[in-house]
């Protein structure tokens, strides 16, 4: 008897400023996933937050152009509901069941997808899902909470200060520059892909950078500038995570901006593997795994670090749903470590199912 394919729901798009990045990631996952083993169910989330069931043949428009890529219009609005053994997709127009999914691969970058919100929904629906759980996802999204936990664990991070829209004053800005020096970085606390980030070199540029960051979040981070090489390391696993070989990002722009990451293919040179001494490689890998565990992650994450000229390593941040575009570091680092894109997707899905089965054995009632 022929074994039934596992139905994988790929949730992509989303309401965040990283919507277009998610479309690129989903496109690459759909192309790389093992079609002999998995049946793909596309679940698109548009910029208004509507869940849609697009056709599988052409679900994106301008798919080859990162500047113009967008969702193909779909008439079927759906919701995901709990069901025995799988989650059921139901049409909102006529309440008709339109298919089940056995496991979900959320590839939603940024708020409303990477921050624990969708993970909570999937957990309530009792369905396995790829990536960290609710807590790990929430911590991974909030850079303020993330850096405080890392600092508490003795993991080196850059000096930083937090500003809230409702309470900061001009006097605070003067103190920050005195404390952190120039240049410095300003970024939204809850976002990724370098959206809303500015490198500030002068007092005059500081206010403009703050306004830009506050356009995306009510809490922003101001961080000291660490002069050093930008090193990235991918982590994979549940209870016993492992680290990939490290890679180096050599920006050709002012810094590793959104443009350099996703639009301009020449925006950065990716050195894979990074040219590092073996002792430094081990140090980076050990720190990446420690960061992963400290932030309560499972499944996958990418850890970004700085390596100074004196050999000191700082953790910049951890990303719980890293990019899966054709120029993204997470899959590239695993490919260089011996795990192909297709096998990586397979392993991530297996980890999701393993965790779900493990957690399903826990008691949910006293008697």
C-alpha cells in the first residue's frame, strides 16, 4: 500500500514590513521541498491579515523580482481550526472544509508571525509546527528582552539602551550619545531583516533615525557600534541542537541593510565558510548553541555575531525564522555543512513532529 504524503501547510506573507521577504522565502521552500514525501498546502497571509488559499501553480506575481514580488489574488479566505489528528482549513465564505494539514511550516518574518502569535494559534490547534515554540519565538522577536537574557547568562552583547515612544526626551538622547558614543545603531525592538535600522554618525542624524525606527515599533533600541567582522551561524535541533560552520557577511553597503540582504545581489559578499582559525570556529559554534538554549529555542534559528580584531565575539541577535531566500545564510550555511536545502526542510519538519509527539505525552489534567 502506497504511503500517504505528509500534508505541509506553508504559511507565508503576513502583516509585517518583512512581507516581501516572506514571499521570497516561501517560493524557495516550495521549489526545494521533497514532493515525493510531502504535499504542499499554501496558506497566504495578505497585508491586511487575511488568510487565503492560493492556487499552487502561480501563487506569486513578479516572483523573480524582489522589488515587485507580491501575492496573486485569491478568492478563498480560510481559517485554521483544530481537528482530530490534523488541522482543518475551512472556507469563510461557505464554511466548507477545504483540506487538512499534518504539520505547518510558518515562514512569516517579523511581527504577527515570528513573534509567538502564530505559534500560539498553532499550539491551540494542536498541530506540529517548524521552529521555536511560543516563548522562544516571543523572546527571539523582542531584542530588548533577548539581550537582557543573554547578558544575564554571561553572553557578550553590545551596550544598548531602550527608548519608548511615550517617555523618551531630548535629554535622554544627549546622555545616550555620551554613554554609547558615535557611530551607533538605532533599530526597532521588534522587527528584522534590517527594516527601520539606521547607522548614526552625527547628532543631527540621531533624531531622523529615531523617527524612522518609531515608524515600526513603540519601543526602539540604541546600540553601541562594534567594529568587527559580521559572522553568522545556523543552529538546528531540539534538545541537542548543533551549529553549522560559520559564515561571514562582508557588506558592500554602509551596513548589512535590507537592500543588501534581499534586493541587491551584490549588496554583500557571503564568505562560506568564514576564514577563521579552528579555535575561533569552535568558539562561535559554542556561543551560538548557548544563545539558542538561553533563549529557549528549538527547531531552528540563526545567530548573528561580531568578531573584533582582538578576537572577542559578541552576539548581535538571534532570528527564529531566518530567511530562506536564494541568498539567505541559514540554508547556505547548512548546505556548506553537508545538509542540502531539501534535506534541511525535511529535518525541520521531522523536528517539529518529534517535539509535538514529545509534548503530547505530557499530562494536561490532574487526574
